[in-house]
């Protein structure tokens, strides 16, 4: 009888422990999913606010020419040591005919003094202007200014005043801090795939290339971001 009681007690303890582990894992997954969904909504807000002020936003003709866009909302304040991760966002690319791909997660890491951004929170936007930039960015590690030519993007209704560097850059970069939007140099920063965000969105491990160049369907949490992109530039113009 004592042996039976001991066995039952041991089984009960094992059940409690395993249940606790399950709940903890499930809760952690929920937090991660919510975090990714919140960043997707923040990215949609960033694009909406930038394009709502055309005199101080991304020139429409440049957005129409862009092959892909990277949006990193709520970058934290401070100067960052080399390799210090400080931003998480998303890349979306044009579909073959019209519209935008499903989003893929990216991590942005500081790499030089030129990538030190002040302010309480800063949104970063990057436009990829050609296929070469796409191929490089979708690699495992992409260094801005090292792997592709980069320039601070022009601001306003039209890009007619863009410099020669802006005209020939593969990547145009912008930042928005406390409502102030401007081109910014991100020289030396690196972008990497955010595998955790992709797993949150698609329920499995997917490469950024498979997401943005494949046939992945956007998760419901990305609906606002895709809608904003299509509202402002649903079809790519000729270069």
C-alpha cells in the first residue's frame, strides 16, 4: 500500500511539473506572438504618418520605384557599440504584377558612429531600389554601405532635387524622431534575418528569401501594413 501511495505521489508531482512547463512555454509563445503583431502594427503606423505629410515625407516617385521597403519601428535611444542589436522590423518586396509580399523579419545592428541615433524613439525606413540590393539584403548578413551603395534619402513631394549619390544609390535610408522625418546615414549598420519573428508569423522556420520572393501568404497580423503599402504604392513604376 505504501509503495502504491508513493508511486501515485510521484506521478502527481511529475504531472504538475510537466503541466507547468507546458503553460510556461505556451505563455512565452503568446508573448512572442503579441510582440511581433505589435511591431507589425507599429510599422503600419510609421508608414501612415510618414506619407500623411507629403511635403516632409518620402517622395511619391521614389516610393513607386522602390523594389522593397524595410521598416523598423521604435528604435531605442542611444549610441551603440559594434554588434549591439537594437532594432527589429520587417522587409516587404513587390509582387511580380502588383501588390506587396508577405513581411519577413529583420534585425538591425549598429556598426559605426554614423549609426548612432538620438531621441526617445526613432523609426527607420529603407527603400531598396534594385534587384542587386534585394539579393544582397536577403543574404545572411548585409552591411549598409559595404555590401550596397547607400545614401540618405531626399524628402518632399518629388525627388527632383535628389543628389547624384541619391540618384545612383541602391539603398535610400530615412529616420523619423518625434515627428521629424529626414534622410539619415546608416553607414556600417548590418541587417540580419529575424528568424524568431518569422516563426511567430508563419508557425515554422522560413528564410526571408522564401517569404518575400516566394508565395507565402501574409499573416492576419500584417493586414494593416500590407494595406498601407498598397494604399500608397500598389504597383511599381518603371525605373
